C-alpha cells in the first residue's frame, strides 16, 4: 500500500505550483491547487530507476530503446486493449508542444481549427499564436452534465482543417462515450478534418467509467487520428518533458516527423525515457491505488459541498483529478470570486475564464493531494464565505 496521506514539502524546489505563487496570485502564502500535477510522492519504482541511471557518471547523448517503446505498447494494450506498433510512436517533449507541432504539420496560416471550450487554455494559443483561425464548438451544460453540440460541430467542420479533442476533458471531467467519440470521428472523416486527440488524462479514470482511445473506434477513424499520451499526469512526471504521439497512418506520421526533424526536438532526455519506461512497466498497481484515493477526495468534496455550501456546486467528474467548481449561484463576478479565494480563503485555484467560453463562474481545483489538504482548503473556504 502506498501512503498518499504523506505531506511532501515542495517549496524551494523551483516548481511552478508552489514557488510561483506570488507571481501568479500576488500572494506567496495561498494553498496552491491549480497546476495539474500531484502532491503525492513519485512512485518508488520510478525513483529507483532514475537513481540507478543517475548513478552512472556520464549523461551523454541517448536514444529511446526498444524496451522504452515496448513499455508503451504493452501499457496501452493492458489498459485499453489498444494494439499499436513501434513505428507508430513518435516523441514529443510534451503534449502542449505536440499541439503546436500538429498545427505546423497539417495546416497553413489562416486555416480553421476547432476547439471545444471551456477547455485547457493552451489549445487556444496553439491556434492563435500560429496565426490559424480559432473556431469554437462550445460544450453545452445540460442538467449539470456537459455534452457536445453535434449540429454545430457538423456545420463548423466544413470550414476547418483540424479538431482539437480533449479526451478525457480538462477541465469539465467528461469521459467521452464510444458513441460520442465515433460521431466526432465520423464527422471529421466526412469533412476531411484531422482529429487531434489529446489523451494525456487517459489513465485517470474514476470508478464506473472507461476511457476509449479515439483511434480504437474504427480503422477509418484510426487513420485520421493523431493521439497524444504521456506519463506526466499518470505518474506525476511533468518536469521530465516526455510524451508520445501515436499515428498509424504513414502519410500523417511522415508529415509530423518532418516537423519534429525541422525543429530538432527529437532528442528528449535520459531521465524522461527511464522514468516513462519504469512507469509503464511497473505502474499498474500504483495507478489503481492512487485513483481510489482521488475518488475518495472527490467523495469528500461532494459531501462537504452538499452539507456546508448552498451556493457552490460541482460538476460530477468522470475522469481526471480536477474538480470543476460552480460558483454561479453566489451571484459574484469572476473578479470577486478570484479575490475572495486568494485574499480571504488563501486558496490558489485555476480561474474559470482562462478556459474560454463557458468558464465564467467556475474555478478548477486540483484534488491530487492528501485528504487533509482538501479538508483544510474547504475549512478556509467556509471561513471566507461566513
């Protein structure tokens, strides 16, 4: 059994979550529950693998060997019954860079790219900073449950080259069903739109739900899909900048690889490869245990909101460790919500409006933390509201 109750002091380790609080929130003392990384100890099997490699005194040029690739192949087969091949796997130093690489590989300035807000904000910058045209297919909130506006998606797909799909969805926590994913994939096929499926949260699935890689829905959809995965959310390895781009179609893969070659970003780093391989090889039990713990944190959150807060709601989560809190019934503006959280409650959350259309009135809270941290956060929130 792993100890997820253990408090790890992260200050003064040059980490974004804690050491950039003052620059981000204007307050160095807020409890940071914003950046999507875990406050849990890195699993021992990953630390041991990294330490073993670090004990070799030379850190020269390296490559990702057959064992590295096989660990990814075996992992997605075990977890999702997805059968991939080694040559389908390309390297990227992160999923956010991969979004930008896909824009450069498959579109030209002025081309339309569909996003589905409220959504992870680098989706917007990958479009706009590369001088492409942002097309919004806004998610619809029905009975406290987000759904896709397929009529709008069909219409807007006629003027787009790419669709950025967040699956599972950050921040709203949806785990898209096979029926939803198949409809998305077929709309893309019918309109010659390449499906870019960001599946970085694919391993973080809550009880009662399942993740289905878009590329498993049909052979036709698979050939039109670019899939991003990474061990960074799964095993808390974001600082090692290692992710995979899985492309079964040779022509699409060649275009993406050409972009990587032109930008000279195929090297990666020794420790990212070692940690990734260890996680995907030995990480099943740890992942199962951490998701049980995170689910209990969600249950704690549901119960405290239900018992103690009349005006703060929660969108039921199906995946990720990110809670999408609904402050709309408070009647407060976004600025007032942000001020109350930072300066009265001492909490640093992700501000809803940064996720685009539909984010107003919401805040994203990271629940990948010891339960006493969650309880402390809500004690602070209760005092602030009282």
